[in-house]
């Protein structure tokens, strides 16, 4: 249905919301409710089951189901009469999504979005799935037939449904429970086994780990890089650099505008699911920075620059916050913004440019992409990927000209929808990524962007008086959700900015975030961090998330950030909280390492006394900034960089500056002699077997 037809209807309750996803559904004939007490009371008062539909604004299949079912007057009439329908933006409420996604995955054998669940008025699920077609297809009932069946069950066998829902809720609690494990092994063998398992999943032809559909999952290659450094494993390093090269050449990487799509539908990284997510691109900045530092290839640094250029151009709020995502669809067609036909290019480019572009990108008349969900797909669509990179100097110049013309022409197309909400969690990831890019690559624009972003977050989402970090800001309004990942991801990002600048105020804010995070979410008895605060009235479970998938888990990020902060500040409570949490998940670290790669990064850091690069002197001085750049120019996991001012640990604060800023490389209270020579500092960091002398402090 056209947007004009939609707007002739009266809006439903979602028109009061700020979520772009919920607002997309404000003109559906379905009488949608937002997640909250008002909807729950409506279900209880009417003794009706709840239809819960969870998605996000850039989700292609969410759009498909809206067009097919939620715009259908018959479906809407049936839902409105027999159910209380609720819409949830999974990006705003990942805690709600986690509960019901776990239910669907455990009962249906798979999950995804749109996520559709049927609940009792007490929010206990009794049936669920993902996409439901508008008519019976491939053995799956039509959505309307399913609604009729569930309504009959509710009317004729309600007691059985309620009893089943109660049992399923208990099974869900058992499934998500984590028991403390006192035996946390102190052995690099845990990491070696994890690396071996991930290497066994490696795709030697296309790069990446596993088959189609293929997600970047940057935590996995990041862990392999750590293991390559720890064990001198050149094969692991080659796997990661090959994966980075294949992704950068693939259609998953926007060859004109920069940035990466969420995943590819094939094993070759060729045809993406076109939505671009902030969290993916933040993690990929870090992965390509690590690949650049570990392997030395400038092409990986170029990918970092490419991603950040895209983020600052297309995904940044004027006040500095980072937007959440860009849609896969435009003008009702998946990928239309990004794809090209051979005929389009022949008209746009000179014959010489056209010939080079066709060869380089592998353009064909038939194309390489067809949207199978579209009843009227566009013909001859080509996703751009690098098919033949061998170019002469003259051809390279022609290609540059062709790409400039193509990008300019693409900018005249209808852009995909931008989800412009600002999430503290994902902003924390990108804040840290851009801060690290500044530290490694030295682009002052990156530092300015990172500092502007942090100022936005502190002004819009942080309440300093109460120590409260809110999760979402949009259109002048913030939400009330309290989520571990908001605190953990932002804490990690602020630490990255501190280590890149040594500004004491950044460290003060990191400490405030850590203290608040521990107070709100840490389980002092069993260890680990709850995803939400205690006694949330709208949740049937309190979960400790530990799966490092497309996004790292809040627990994993919290652990590593607390270990780093403990090493910088010398505050033992931060390390204790992280170690207690590692112990809770010790069994999973050993039994299913592929599911917890970011947590294994925290374990890797925890295994050894961290090296500390202490830069004594004014952090704004030219000498200090040169030493800072040198400190970040070597791939040396297990180190922290700190100054000798502010809330740093006592020993660092006692180290004197000599002849301006100097750097000390320390473990415990043993340091190598200080230096103001950047090349010597790099050499010291590269030397894994460096001998330490007790520094003469006086």
C-alpha cells in the first residue's frame, strides 16, 4: 500500500512513540500498542492473548510482513477483535527481544526478525515464530489461518494454554540460568583450543567462518588475531587478513559509498542483505585496525578510513550522535539504491570508463541479484563487488572517474530510510572505534568526531546526579530503559578515548560508568551481569546475556572494560567483578568458544599481568602526543596506555616526567628505563620478551 493511502487512515497508538520502527506502523489498520502497562492491562481486562511483534525499522522481512499482513484489512480486523497487538523495536528493547527470541529459538529451532510471539496476559509465551506468509506456503500456514487456530485454542482450551505457558516460562528460566563455576582455568590452552575450533570453521576460498548466510561477526577474527600474537600462529593471521580482504572486495562492502551491510546471503560475500548497522561498522573498524597493525597492509587502514567516512557523512546527527542504521529497501525494492544495470552504466560513463568498470565489478546483462520476496523484481540488477582488481595505472584512473560519476548519480536516487535514533550502546561501540582510529591513524578529524559524540551522549543520555545512563535518544526525548549493554559498550568506548588522549576527565567518566554499572547489574553472589535492573515489571525473566554474535554480549564487554579500567586505575573492585564473571561462564569458555569469542578476549587479557605504557607529562604536549601515537602503532594485546595524572593507579602517578613527556613500559612496579624516543618505544612494545628493570622513581 502506498504511503499516501496509509496517511488517509487515522493513526493508531504508535503515533505517540519515538521509535522509527513503531512509527512505520502508525497507519496500519492493526490497533497496535506499544510495550507497556497500558497494553498489558488491556489484555488482562479483556482476557485476550497478546500478539507481540518484534522487529526494527531497517529489517527487510519486517517490511514484507507489514505489506502482506499488517496492511491487510481482514488480518487487522481479526487481530483487533481477538488479540491485543503490541509492537516492539528490538533495538530499543533488546531485553524484551532476548526473552522471546530465546523462546522461539528453543521451540521452533530458529529465530530472526520479524519475531512474532503469542503471550498470555501475564506475558508468558505459548507460541511463536518469525515470518508468516499471507497464504499457505511450503507447508507453513497463512498468518490469518494461524490466528484463527490460536484463537480457537484460547477460547476452547484456555486452561491448557495457560498451563503450557507456565511450564514454558519455567523451562525458559532453566535454559537461561547460569551456575557459577569455581574452576576457572588459568591456562592459554583454553585459547589454543578456541583458536583450533574457529580455524576448523574457516572458509579457505572465500574467507570467513562457516557458510551461507555469512555474517562478519568481528569478534571471531579478532580473537584469532589475539591467538596469532600469543602463539605465533601465522596461519591464524593469514586467515584473518584473507577474510578482511574478501569482505572488503565483496558486495557486502559498499564499493561506492563505504561501510558494510549486515551480512551476505551467500558464502562469497557477494549479495548482501543491504541494511547497514552502526554496530557492525563499529566492530569492523576495530577489526580492520587490528588487521592493519598485525599485518601491516595499508589496504586495511584504507577500509577503516572508508567506513568512518561513510559514518560521518551519512550516519551522524548534526549534534554528534551516531544514527542506528540504514534500510535495505528504497521505493519498496530491496537493494534498489545500491544496484546497477549494464544499460545504466553504459549511459552514465564514457566508453573507456564503462569497459574498465564492467571488468572490475563484473557487470553483466543478467545481473547477480534478484529479490525473491518481490513479486515484480527489477531485472538485470548488479551488486558491485571487486571481480578483477588487476588494473594498469591508466585503468585505475579511469575507474576512479567512473566511481565518482556513479556515486554522484547514486546520490540522486531515493535513499533508503535512515533510523536516526541514537543508542548509547551502539554509540559506545562507534565512539571507541573512531577513538582508536585516531590513536592509530592520527587523523585529528576522528578525535573531533569522537569528542563531539561523547559530549552528545553526556548531554542527552547521562544524568550525572543520579549516575544514570539512558539507552535511546530521538527527536529531543530519551527513554527510561536501563540496559547493561548501554553502560558496558559506552564504558569501553570512553576507555578507548581516554587511552587515545589521556584526558583525565575521560577517565573520571569511565569510573563513574563502571561504578553505576556494577551497582545496577552485577550479581555479587553468583557473578556475571544481568541484562536489566532488578524488579522490572514488564519482564518475565532476568537474563545474563553471554552470546557474542553480531553484537558482543554485555557481559563480555563489561568484563574486558573492567579489567582494562582496573589496570589503569589500580582499583581492585573492577578486576574482582570481572574475574567473578569469568568464573560464572568458565564452562562456556571451554565448551562452546565459538559462541563467546569476545568473552575470550577478556579471558586473554585476564590471563597475564597487563603491560602498562605510562606517558608522564602534559598529554597535550607534542612530545606526549607523539609517544601516544607510537604506543598505539604496535599490535600488542594485553596492554593499557595511561598518563600520570588524574584517577590513574598510584604507581603511574608517581612516575616523573624527564625532559618533557617520557614513556615508561611497566608490568607491576617494574619498568624499563623511560624514553622519549618513539622508535625505541615501538621496539620495546614489539619485544615480547623484554626484560624489566625496577625504575628509579626519585
